[in-house]
C-alpha cells in the first residue's frame, strides 16, 4: 500500500510542495499550451518517463501532479504516459470564471496578456475584455476536456467536485482511493482521517451585471453549466 508522490501547489521553502512546472518546461514549450499528441520528440519522451519513474522509486509511491497547463496537454501526456490516470476537478463555472477574472484584474495590466491555461479552441481577438476572456477560458477548457475524455476513455478519468472536496475531504479521498485501486491494481495506504472541512470561497464578488454577462457567454458557447 503506497502513498502518492506529490508535486502540487507552490509554497514557501526549498522542500515545500509545488507544481513542478520548471521540470515540465524542460520538455514542453513555454510559448503555447496545447500540444499535438506526438509533438514531443522521442528522446524527450524517454527522459520524461525515466524522470517520473525515478521520482516514484525514490518516493516508493505513484506520482501525482497538478499544474493548470497540463489541462490542454492531456492528449500529449496520454501519448507519453499511456498508463496515466487523470483527475478532473470541477468547480462551479461562475466561481471559476470570477476567480480568473479577479486574478486578471489584479495581476495583469494589458488585456492582451493571458492568465493560466489556454484552451486549444480559443480564438484570440483584439479588444476582448477580461470578462469575456475569463468566461471563454472556463467554457472552452471544459469542452476540450470533454473531447479528451471521449478520445482517451472515460475510464481513465476520475471526476471530483471542488465543493464536495472542501466539505468532506475524507470521503472524497476515500472514494478516489477505491477508484484508483480498481483501475491500477494498487491500494493506497490510508493516512489518519483528516476530520476537517474547508470553507470554499463561494461568494460572488463581481456585479450582477457581470454574472449575467458570463452566463450569456456560456449560453453563446453552448456551455451547459453543471454541478458535480
């Protein structure tokens, strides 16, 4: 029974968990997000597999990584790691769009700049507002993922809800562990129960008019707002 090795959120300290994006940038281009499945040269693919295998040997556990720019690269990752399983974390799309919108307003000065992962089907146009860019980003990334799931196979994806993860992390992790064991044949060692709940930020901080405009863009893109 093994615990997964994790490269996750960036935090303080040389040995703190982080997203490991500098490692991915050894092989993935930094000027675009979406990659064709066979875009990575064979030598780089071998290096990637050896690197991940070494991390698993050192940690004595499966490797798990979260990075936003992995989202448009699911097909490429699957081509390199055909045995990989994918975690698809969903959040209320209005709250996700709001989070991106607020980050853009706080961190970017030029509306032409991009924030976080870019959908492969996104069409850049001058004059797009931060609000439209954020709404299209959420809707089109989700649509891209739906296409990837159908192409790769639904059985390789575990879907979880951000809201449910915050409310009951123990149950969510237990459900994932059961699914992982059924797909990989490996049981994950159970840690002590967390016995906590996290307060997700579910408050709307943008105007009602902006919320309505995001909904209109979702409708325009035929994006069905779903709750997990």
